[in-house]
C-alpha cells in the first residue's frame, strides 16, 4: 500500500464513523480492502461487525495477534476537513480511522512478505462502548485463531510524529461508565415548593460526588469521576421533573472502582431521601486495566530503535481501553503512536498528522517480525 493509498483509506474511513456494533459500512469497506490484498494464504472470518484476518505463516509455531478498534464517537466534527464525517453527530475523534488504516497497511506488508508464524489481524468493534473485546474473545471465531501473544496501538496527539511510547506494567486505567436517572416532580417555575426539582438535585449531586475522590480514596491511589453529560427539564419556566447524568469512573487499581461505586450508591440513597426523588443507576460498560508485559515492551523498545523510531517512556494514563481484557488473558502490550495534533483525543477538532500512518505501519510490521523471530515462550 503506497503512502497515497494509506491517506485515501484513512480519509474514506474518516467519512463514515459508526457507533459500537453499528459499524456496517466500516466492516463492508474493510472487507473490500482486505479482499483487494488477500492471497491464498489469507483467511477471513466476520464476527458481528468486526473481522478477523489470518495470514498463514511459512512454518508456524505460534500465532501473533494484532488488534485495532473500528468504531467512532457520538461527537459532531468541527475540523472543516474536506473529508469530514458524512454521518451527522458521529466522528472518528479517537483515531480509530488511523488504527484501521495502519492495520490494513501492516496486513498488506505481512501478506506480501509472509513470515514464519501465523498472524491474526483483529478488527474489533465497539471499543468506545459498550465494549467489543470481551464478547469477541468469547466467540468461536476468536478462539479458532486465538493468538499466543497480542499487541495494539493508540494514537497520541501530544507526541511528535516519528515517536512511539509505552511502558511495562499499568498503562491504562480500570473504567466504568455511569448513567444516572433522577425522577422527581415537575411543575410551574413560580411554584417550586410544590415540586421536586431535579435540576437542583442533579447539580448538587455533581458537586457532592467529587468528595468521593478527595475524601474516599487513598491519596496514594488515584481515581477520576467525570460527569460528561447533564440533561434536565424542557423549558425555562418549568421545574425539571427528570434529570440524567452520564459519566465515567476511572481507577488505577481494579478494586478501587468498587469502593467508588459503593460510595456513590450511599450518596444516592441520601439524595433520594433529601430530595424526595428516585435515582436509577446503570454502570454500562466496564473495562479492565491495560497492563503491559515487561518482556514485550523491552522487545518493542529495541525493535523501534532498530527501525530508527524514537521511543519515549510513557506515563500511565486514566484513559480506558477494552484491549485490557485481551491482555488479561494473552501476553502482550499496547503502545502510543505520536500523531502531533493541536487538539486531543475526543476533541471535535482532532487533527492527527497523516505522516504518522507510514510510521505506524513500520512500527507494527517490525514488531510482528521481531515477535516471530523470538522464542515461542517469552514469559
Ligand atoms: C482511549 C480512550 O479514549 N478510550 C475511551 C474508552 C471508553 C470507555 C467507556 N466508554 C467509558 O467512558 O468508561 C476512554 O474514554 O478512555
């Protein structure tokens, strides 16, 4: 795949972002591209809106897995790109268009120059939610070609093009989505005493729950509680009967997420009494931490140096990734790829530099070669 092709593919994918498990156009597009480069050593399986592609090795003793995510976000794009999203209210604001393009480019390289071991490329749906990794891993399709080791990348807007970054141990946090539905009693804005105002309750609730982090969590541990969306009421002169808060919980330790949830639930009980309302809670999708195996990160560091790329030691981050579920069972690692954007992940102006596409293909292909030439047992 030439550089121009990579750029075209990225732009075509950028135009059609779809939410988790609705990636129908994306899947069809990927299958079309995969069929263009497939040969008689290439096998393809579909799983829901995802795809698994296996390239048979010349003398395999193991299967190397490479995973990318394929879904977009419910964000309205504001980049002004000529190739901006054609799907209203949807955007590839987390770089999954880059992730897919780099996977396709690397897939082509491995098809053209087969290696000793089998390689499985995993195009996984629903990373942003509700989580595709866990159900995909439980599928027959995945287990037929279950990899012995696995890795993945994520774009990093704050890093320059030409750099990659990772660390051994914890890279990404444990996460849980959070959806809260407040139900009180509406009425005329001039008669608040006859109502149960859910705008007031939800506003107070947002302030109160911040104390869970500052007073409920060991300062040497770390947790985040973010409410990213708040909705209540219908009109300026009526009391809001309902309110909905949507957010996310992030913790460094797997157990701490349960501490946050228990404290949230006790605050909810108090609010139900104080505000004479009911509050429904739904934790949505929960992701396990991304924990990198040291041996794989060490090998990656060396491989990237040999490839002439600049390696930065990463800090752990409170981002989440359902790839953590794959790493929980299969040894491997995840790394950041520098794409130098003035706007960050999940921003409606995210502008990753397309020069990073070829860097990504080089990094992934080099690592696959490196894994194939290593001992079968890296533990
Ligand atoms: C890399 C990244 O940005 N991942 C997402 C994962 C979303 C998890 C889930 N929807 C949640 O919000 O808890 C992230 O927001 O970190």
